[in-house]
C-alpha cells in the first residue's frame, strides 16, 4: 500500500507559507503522494493553489486532490487550472473529485448546489475535450498547451451516481475521512460499480486518515472544527479516527489494508512542519 501525506491547506488559518516547505520536506522524506482537502467557504488555501505550490517545489511525489469540489467551478477554467498544475509537476497530478455537500462552498454565481451532479457529468465531457486541445471561448484557441494529457481522475462520495461516475470516468475511488469500518461498504460499492461497468482489473482504492502526533488535542480540535458543518455524528466519527500516536498510525494502515486500500493519505490536523518528520519516522 502506498503511503502519502496531506498538505495542511485546510487547517483553519493555516500559514500559507508553510505549504511549499511541507511539500518539499515530504517529497524528500519519500512519501508516495501529497494530498489536499477541498473546501471553499473556510479560512484555508484552495486545493488548486496548494497543489500548484507543491508542483513547483517537488520532483517525485504524486499530487492528489482528495477531493476537489468539481461543480463549484466553470468547467473550462478548472480544466485549464488542472492541466497547468499537471504540466508544472511534470505529469504527477491525479485529480480526486467530489460534487460537494455544503451549500456555502458554491461561491461562483450560476454554479450553485442545485443540479450539481448532472452539471458535473457534462463538465467531465468538457474536461476531456479541453485536455485534447479543443478550442474554447468561441474562438480558435485551445485553453491548454500542446503536449498535455488526459488527467487521471478519482471520485469520492457515497451515492450510486458517484459510484457510476467513478466507474465510467475514473481510475478509482477516494474514501471518506473515516475509520476503515465506516469506509469498507463504500469500497465494496465502488468495486461493484466497476465490475458492472465492465472495466478490466480493479479500481484504485484511496483511503484518507487524519493524524496529529505533536499536539493531538489541537489536531483533534482543528479536525472537529472542519467537519462540524457535517453534523455532530460525522464530526465525532472523524475525530475518533485521528491517529495521535505511532500505534494508531500503524493500526490505521493495517485496517485499511485489510479492506483492500491501495493507497492511504494521512491528512494533518495542524500545520506544524515537524509533523512531516514525525509521520515519516513511523511509516517510511
């Protein structure tokens, strides 16, 4: 199982300048991937900005958005943003998408939460055309440079439509930031959707877990703050899964391996740069 680490882009009031340093240290340490958490109505750093910063200062680790709220964006602008990040990284971006669940995250006029699933299905068609170099804006010009690629995509969420979207367009599934026992049914549903779609092989299964090794209580408070908008039950379940000791980190790896995860990304509860070293000493 590949082990990655999340960038602290959605820790409340994160110090933005720590993100490039975090990415560089994680890349040097040998983490397989660098992840982001996506939310707009929150005092953090946009996942596209964090991924671009990481792309510029790293050379090896895969970059994964886990997950970016696709339908909150105009499709051509998001397609261009993502192609640019991928190009800067040398082709290391994998885009994890979700359709969003919090109404306040839909900030752009005309791109609200109503009808977001159907709108996003159309966006996925447009992404592919734009990444192939199709003209945009009614003129002759493409949005992206020649020589780009079709970006690999992962999909999150639990609804049947999300699973079908993953099976049609994606390379795999991103689980919620919950303990393995909560995520196992979603992993199974993703595999079932993959098989029903006639896809060969098996989908990539990416697990997400939180960790806070330096100051566990501060990390748990930050995680609870982030998920409080999802309700007390979800916030409590996520907080209960925060890995605040080496034993809990290793238990998380084992429990997700047992349900077939191909990757696990440990998202951080704080922006303490020493957390990169602490986690690396346990898992690498």
